[in-house]
C-alpha cells in the first residue's frame, strides 16, 4: 500500500525512508493544489483507502484584543478549511469503493482550553464537530471518520504555543509535563500507534469517536 505524504517542502520528509512513500509538495491553503493532489492519487493508484489529517499550525498565546483578523483567518484556513477540502476530495473517491477511513487531528485544548489560544482552539474545535457530522453522513458508504486529540507533545509546536514572557514566567516543557496526570509528554510514536489502530480492522466499528491520547490531560 502506498502512502502519499504531503508537506510544504520535501525537506520535511527526507528522514522517512520507505519504498512505499510518495512525497508530494502541497500548500494546504491552496484549494487547487489539494484538488491536483487527489487527481494525482486517482491517476497513480486508482483509489483512496484512507486519509490522515495531521497538519496544523499553533497560536502563540495572545489575548483576543491582540488577535488580528489575519491571524484568525490563517488559523481557520490551515487547521479547519484544509480538513474540509481534503475530506471532500477523499470522500468523493471513497464513495466509489464503498469504504474508507478518515482520521482528523485536533487538540486536547478543545476539552481543556488554555487562556490566550482562543483562535487555535476554535479551529480545532471546528475539526471535531465537522468530523462527527461527517461520520454520520458517510456511514452509509462504510466510511469511518474519527477524531484524535493529542495532549502536550514533545515537539516544536508545544513551545510555539507560548510567548517568551510565558517561558520566563515558568511555562516550559517541565510545566506541561506536570500538567499531565501520567507524568509524561506525549511522543510522536504515541500518536502514530493510535493512528495505526484506527486504520486497522480492530477499529472497524468505530466512527464519530473522539479519542484523547493525552496522558489524562483532558480530565
């Protein structure tokens, strides 16, 4: 099975060495590029079995009176509209085979908001409710749609959610780790393992589910 990986540049995927990887440059803010991507997939592979939306951008903590319309629209475009566009194109092809699976990534902050991240959280909250509605709509076609909410993860994105002032005041990786009941930051492999599960037949009757991989942070 081929995996088509999408990013703004091929450099982000150079460390992935696998014969079945088909890396593609795609700007998820550009509807035409997304359409072209799925045209490529259809012509090359003939079908789409699954879609995993993991792209997203963080918001540096900022009070709403400091948030510009441009920032708000950027959050919505990258984090929510791109999910709508990729799901729309994928579902069109999945319906032809009467099967498919979709995983859309949100954030634990939808369940436990943090002050100053209102635009980011809104964009990810949109992903959750959109996915649940889509799960109901596509169930007659045997298409499963689930949502994955990661908790604080040990990635570059976590630090981008804090300002320098936040970090000076003690909001750092150790602080985030202490906020997780299981006492550990989520690792990328933790998310990958759950994605593998949701794509497998073990999850064949799961759709519309909202799954937290957050070490208990959402409690």
